[in-house]
C-alpha cells in the first residue's frame, strides 16, 4: 500500500470528529478526577502522593498496567514491529520479563520499608540528607527521560489526527498535552491519577483487542497469512521481518547494542520511580504482590496483541507509508486503525492512546514532584524544620509539578521525531544504572553504607547520562545512524552504542562496591537487622496502623 492511507488519514479524516472524541475523553476524565477528589476532604501529603494507601491489589494492578503501558508500548512497539519485525517484538519481551525482577526482588520489600519515595528506603539505614538528595536527583532524571518519550508520542499522535506536519504546530500540540497533564496532577493528586490509569488500562486493552480481532479476521484468523502479507508488503526487508537481525544484526556494534538494550529493559522496571511509588498506594505488602501479579497478566496479554497489530500495520499500511507519516513509526497503530475502521476507529484508538499518554505523564509528574518536595525540600533544604509539614509538602509538590511539566514540554518538542519505545529504553537504562543497584544493595547487603549509595547513584547517573549525550541518539550521521538523532546536523557521537545499559549498569554496581569500601568501615548492623525484619514482615506497618 502506498501513500493512500497516509493521505486519507491526515487529510481525509475528520478533524472535528477527532477533536470531539478527544474532548469527550478529557472532560470525562477530568470530571472523574474532580469527583474522586471531592469525596476525600483530606489534603495530606500521604493522600496527595499515595492516595493514603487505600487501593486494593486488583485496583492497583490495573493502575500499574495503565501506568506502565505507555506510548512506547502502544505506539512505539507497534511501529517497531511493523518496520523491523522480530527485532521490534524484542521490546515487548524485555518490558514483560522485567516484571519478574520487580515481583521477586522489589515489590514487597519496598512496600514494607518505605513510605512515599525511594529516598525513604535509603534514609532508614544511612545518613538521611545526602542519600535523599541523591535519590531525588536520580528520580528526576529518570522521570525526565520517560517524559520525553510520552510527549514525543503525544506530538506524533495529535499531529497525525489533525494533519499537522510543521515543527511549530507540533510544538503547540505538545504544549497543550503538557498543560492538560499538569491539570490532572494539580486537581486529583495520586487518587485521581490512579482512577484515570485504571480506566485507561481497560480502554487500551479493549481497544487493542478489537484491532487484533479485526486484523486477524481479514486474514481468516490465520496468523501465518498475516505474516506472509507483511513480508510481501515490504519488498526491501520482507524476509528479515520474521527472523532476528533486521535492525540489531547488521553489524557487530548493532548486536552489542541489542544486548545492551535487553539488559536495560529487563533490569530497568525495578528501578522506575513511578512504578516503585505505586507499591505505596496499597495497604499491605500482600496487596503489593497481588497488584504485580495482576499487572503481569494484563501487560502480558497486551504485548501479545502488539505482535498482531505491528505485523498487521506492516501488511495493511506498509512500512514506507508509516515511516513517511507525521511521527514516523509512532503512527503505525493509528494508521492501522484508520485502514481497519476509517475515521471513527482512528479517532477512538487515538483518544485511547492520548489517554495512555496523559495517565503515564501524570504518574511520572506526581512521582518527580513528590521526590523533590518530600526528599529535597522538607528533609534536605528545611531539615524537617517546618511548622506545617503536610501542607507545605503538598504546596511544594504542586509547584514542582508545574515546573516539571514545562521542562517536559520543551524536551518533548526537541525529541518529537524519535521512536518513543527507544526513548523509553533510555529511561530504563537510567533507572537500572542509577536506582536498581542502590535499592538491591540497601535491601540485601549488610555492609552497604552512605558512601556506597552516593557512588552508585551519582556515579551510575553520571556514566549513563554522559554516554547518552555522546551516543548516536543525541548526534550522529543521519545516513548511517540506525535511529534518528535529536541533533541530526551535529556529529559528536563518541560512544557507539545507542543504549548505554551494557556499560552503565555494571559500572553502577561496581561503583557501589567501591564506594562502600572507600567509605566509613563502620556500619550499623542493628539498623540492617531491623530493616531486614521490616522488609520481610512489614510488622512496623501493622503496629503503626493499630495505633
């Protein structure tokens, strides 16, 4: 299929219909946020950050799925599969397998040892002010990279719907998305955001299920026929769609890049701050574990659907059309929706994708603002010397949310042509490099100390950010780069890998060990013993609740 679908989808679709569907969703979800917020008069920090721990494991499982299934999962992976086939599906595998690490090593233990943020866990055993500042720094960095992907996806999606192709117009679209996201956070806090995430998870999985069944029906529910059509629609790389190596097998560097990407995806989830914070929205560690189990089933089901959608987009729309559309590969799923059901299905699926982006960026913004307000402002800058801690924390968090939203808008405009799945993979690399080693060492290594935590967080963060800056993602030769560069006219790519996880993650683990042995040899064994009991039993939580 040539550019017919692209021309129809961008020019022949009904912008008024698309805008109406978007407005119905935005107004509807804002109404839900208002309603949920009005039912709970308390405006404490606990209520704003974690909804007072009042959600069940099932509810939180749906919310986690809504938080985790981002624009990368729906837009980026579908496009990657449509264009690169087997290699694109590796994103789905990595994103799903990562939850086993989160389930087995992190979910229950964090719920039992922390209150709001990762800084709470680290500060229990170590010097409070330096580790809280470090934890907040890494949280803000991960959130920034993740927000880049969501905002880029929003720009691509709405630009396709409205036929907008100019850089300035796409920038305006991204700014509007950012403004709506900030509104969600300021009005509803974590409680309102969680309800939006639950609704969004149901809508997204239902929408993708409809597209999957519809696409398979066109090929007599014969998946092999669908794969054959995808191969025929790609005369240049068709044979490579069904076997590994189309993107990550062209050279030795690309093969190493694939290993680096896989490592970042599998280890990154357990270090994502907005995912970790969701474990505090349930009352017990048992519910935290149950919420992860629900999330794994929902997320796994969704990723099976992306396999069908990606190949269907390649077969029915064509890789050339996808790559030449506004937003490039990120437009594969919306273009497939138009091919299947015309302007109405395009509008509905795009509204669901828009909901996906809003829910994820709202969760990210709450996490980042909570980390700054709780860890940095209250405990580092003011040293806990605040007359009304609860009110002050919420006020600072709200102001921080606005600031983060503005920064995300600017970053999203710069990164609007990148594949959102690839941008999220960078966020996973940052999370796995800056957060995961410190969390695991704190929970499982008795000797680990403050110096080790600072070396691991700051060192891992410095390594991963520097490698990203000097990677082909930021600059590079557009004729040879496997992915578009943010600054395509410059070439200062000194590091050959697009994803730095293979280097930065082991470096962070090593720095944690070095810092621990370089730092003060004395360690408080009683504190570690108490933390071990807390992490395994959650006894202190039950005691606090009984009072």
